[in-house]
């Protein structure tokens, strides 16, 4: 039987003491979490263990003893053996190491009802021991993928159990060497606890913003405002960001890894968005760019044609042109709220300016659709057939003389007017598609900024051990007669998996129809609404 | 399994009796065995009709007169196009032909009327109003189309009309043939100088392609003797009219009519003796029952 002992690298040079950890149930392996040094009082050790066990929900136990004799320390062996009676357990590990040598020596004492075999030195013939060294800090901060939401005690694999144990044992690592307590421990944090004061302060300050955001949210829920705002991308983006503020700045702490990652992603992407927006603002208000933009927009909207609508439009623009620069100045300030906001505003401006193209497109499409429908029906009359609505098929039919006559005349008229109508429809549709494509590109950019998991990618690049896909083992020391020593290193998650897993769900717009459906709709003259908005999932 | 009698054995006699043409009884003959009654139910050419030459020539008159109708129509269009006839003249001529024709139709009709006279009047009013209202539109319909295209389209449509004409039952005019003829007439009429020309042309198209076959059919039914004279009159009118416009065309038309009327029936009668159709009990069953007793 092979016994696997997960040993933290920080305890390799720890002074002699007791090994604290957990036996993985049913797996014949143990995770060593910390070493409690001599001198200690067994009662205090037991009290401390039970307190920590209550806090962390990990069933800690004293696994055995650790002996690293420094200069002048001799004769600990018998002392160590007696300890097994104080802390009763089914198995008692006796690990020892000599300074200068790489390998450990290990003895396993089985406490059975029958008297144990006299430990004559050397390992039990049946027990083979493998030491797996792991970096405690990295394993503690790491999250093994694919993520399962399991209750403790039912871990599906040994590796998952190890990661879970180390991660849950946070309360055990709170005592460091500067604490004036009865117990002295060695673990990854024993050289001094890490703390982030900044995070705590900012959390308190931002609580105030939450109240303001809640008010805005209430206003946005009134029905007429809701209808109009669902059509304008600016309002959609605002609602989306408000949702995010609520998520990020809620005082409830993130309970699971996914929630934490989501919060962090949203926060980081919001910061980047703001900084890009401020960058845009700084460029826009320099060197008269606003007036240049206003001029270009006015010129663009003047170069359209067609009839009475154009005339109205031209008058309207002429009326507005002195005000456009001022409006643009104030609207440009909205870029302070983020680059995505500025892009949404641009998309809305484009939609408003090209509204007449949309009108013409609808006229042309409806006429063309009617014509195609009429032509197809009259062609069936031409051939002497009829559409059977009940059976959804074409049947032969004997028409009356007057029906035939009028039908043929109308068919001829529609057929010869087809090229003109088709050409108008083609032109308007192309213009509309150009506008729609432009808006689609803007929305894709907004979507990218909204949903890209910057925090997760940063984590993957800088602290790759936080997101673990698995582990790999390296042989440290393999000598006959001594146990095998392996070094456990964390395999980070692939970048593509990071993107796929941690994408923030957005109201992304994606094409409603496939290419074939789109072409069919265009051919038949049906109105196309190519982008569909996914509604945000409410948690 | 099966009979062991080889090819030299006597085919009919066997211990169990003569061979029966059944598959459900095991017989000592091979599966492909046949006896002397093989193919005695085969019949040849039982449906071959014995055509008499002059009867066929008489029936061919219908096809010939339809071709001549098309020729008459083209003549009228050509005359209007070249300006020889004014539209008002044609309109009066149309009225002059339509009213006697309707009277003749009524006389021959007798007691049975499938449509009341009011419905006929209503139809006529609808035609006239519609055609008159749409003739300005129809006139400018093919302005953007080249002349060659218009002629080609009309030719194709008139050919389709001749090919799809229901020669066996011409009285309710077939949809495709009538529609093709009307389409061709609209195409041609749109090339004429004025809206009234278009109206006149369309009225004549209606008369020639829609109403004349009904009258002809009524004539055949009631007064069999007059049919050859009517057909002959139409053919003569076609040839003569075409001759006034295009003599070469008249020659071609008369040649075509002769071939159609005289040579084709000869061919039909002569080729009958080369027919070789076999019939037998293996044919698909045809239901000859009279189902009219279910329709009360």
C-alpha cells in the first residue's frame, strides 16, 4: 500500500515539532498543513486545534512528529514516540531529516487494537511512502478547474481534496511568528501576514455610491422610460453598468470563486473603461477637435437625396447647425463615464442622423414585398393554378373568364414595373445595411470592452498559479531505501479556457439569422432586423 | 426443392396433374415453366382506331383556324402600327362583330343558360372599364424595353398559346393559352402610338382569343354543317390579311395551312399500320364504372 504525504516546502527547514494536517478519507494520503514547535502544552494544542476546526470546517488532526535536529539537539526519538499516545490516531507518522541530506526518513506507526509490530527501525514492509512537496501559498490561492460546487467531505478526487483542504485552512494560517501566543507554528504565512489596507478602505468609501446608484435604477424602471431606453444603446449601456455597480459594491462578500472572479473582472474592466474614456476626453477637448467633428457631421448629413423628406431634413439641419457644436461639447463630456458610453452615444447619434434612410428603406421594402407577393400569386393564375391554403400546396383551378382577363393584365403591369421597384429597393437596402454594419461594429467593440475578463487574464499572466488546471510532478530525490520525493507544481489554465470561462455575460448583440436566412429575407423583401439583444441574466 | 424434371422431360404430364398457373401450390415443375397456353391473352392494337382521311381533315380545321386567328390578330396590329387603320374604325368594327356574334350565340344556345344575361352584361362592363382605365398605363409599359425584345416575347407567347390551346374542349378557354395570348397582345399593343390604339387592340384580342373559340364550339355542337365554312372563312381571312401586309408571310401561311390540313392527316392515317401495342392482363386496371350515380 502506498502512502502519499503532501508536504509544504515552507516546512522543509522548520524546527522539530508536531505535524498538523488532515488525513484524506479513503485515499491513504495525508496533507501536512503546519508544524507546531516545541515546547508546547498538549492541552493547549488540542484546544487550538478544536477552535481552528470549528472556524475552518476542516477536520484537522495531529498527523505525527517532525524531527530536524539542530546543533546540540539530540535524543528526541524516544520523546517523539511517546507523543503518539498523547494524540491518539490510527496512524502516526514519524518524519525526520538531517541537515545536509536531501531525503526524509519516515516511520509509520499503526495504532491497532492488536499490539503493533515492534518498530525495529526501517519502514514497515507493506508501506511505501511518497513525499509530494507543494508550494503552500500557491496551492492555497489556486482554484482547480473545472470548478465543481461541492460540499466538503465529498470531493471527487484526491487532488481536489488536497486543494480544498489547503484553501479552507485559512484560519490555521493566521498565527505568525510575531504573535505573542502559547503556540509557535510554521506555515507559509508565518513570516508575516499579508494585508491589503487599501481594499478595506475603498470598500467603505464606495458604499455611499451604492445609494446613489440605487436611485438611478429605480427611475429607469418606469415603463415609458423603459421602452424608449430599450431602443437607445446609451440607456442600455447605462443600465448594464448600474447592474454591475450593484454587483461589485455590494457589501456581501463573495462566497464562491466564480462570484469573486466576476466581481473582480467587472471592477477591473470598469476601471480600464473609465481611463480610456478620460483619455478620449482629453484628446477631444484639445485643439478644436469638437468643432471639426461637428463640421464633418453636418456635411455628411447634407449629402443625401430623394424628394420631400430630404428637403425637410436639410431645413432641420440648417436650423440645428449653430447648436450642434455646443451639443457635441456637452455630449462629449459623457465620455467621462467610460469609453463604452461614448461609443454608445456615437451609435445613437448615427441612428438619429440616418433615420431618414431607415424610413426610405421601409417604404422600398414594403413596396417590393407587395410586388413580389402579387407577382407570385398572379403567376400561379397565369399557369392555371391556385394556392391551396388548407393543404399548403399548389392545385390546378379553372378560373372564370373575367378573372383570367384582369389577372393577366395586372400580371403584365407588375412584371414590367418590377425592374424599377427592385432597383429602388436595392439602393435603399444597401444604404441601410451600411448603416447597420457600422452600428454593429460599434456594438461589437462595446461588447468586447464590456465582457473581456481583464482581471482573469491579468491573473493568468502574472499569477498563473491562481487558476489551476491540474498539477505536474517532478522527481526530487529517488534513492533506494529512502522514500520517493516528488515536487508538485501547478499547471495553469490555458488562456483560451480563461476567456471562455470568465467572460462577463453581457447584453451582447449577435446576428439573429444565418446568412442563408438573411439572403432569403432580402430577396423576398421582408424587413430585416439583423441584431438581436440578449437580455441580461438576473442573478 | 421443386421439380426435378429436366429440360428433356415432358412438360405437362406429371404424377400430380397438369400444371396450374399458381404460385401458392408446390408443383413438380420449375419456377419458369410455361405451357402451351402461354401468352394466349395477349392482344395487339386493340385500341387502334381506323381513321378515315376526310374526317381527320375536317377535324384539323380547328387547328388551322386557330393558326389563322393568330395571323388575323397580327394583321390588325400591323395595320394599326403602320397607320392604315384608325382606332375608332377598329372599335366600331369590334362592336359590329361582337353584337351579332352574341346574338348568334344566344340563338344557338337554346333553353339551357348557365349564366344569366345580367352576368354577361356585368362581365362586359368590367372588361371595358378596366381596359379603358388601364390603357394609358399599358401604353407606357414597355417604353424601357427594346423593340426586339418585345417582338421576341410576343412571338414566344403566341407560340405558347397555340401549343397549349385545349383543342379537345375549347369552350371554357384554357388558362395558360388565354393568358399567353393576352400577354402577347399587351406587349404588342404597348408599341402603338396612342392609348386608344391600345384599347382597340385589347378589345380585339379579347374577341379573337377569348370569345371566338366559344362561339365556334357552339356552332360545332349545334350546327355541324357550318363548321367547315367558318374555319375556311377564318383561314381565308388570315391569308388575305397577311397578304395585304406582307405577301411573303401570306405565302408561308398558306403553305403551312395546306401542310397542316392535308399532309398531316395523311401521315396519321398511313402510320397507323405501323403501330404495335400489346395489351394483356398485366396492364394497369382502369376503372370504367360510371360514378355519376354517386353525384345526385
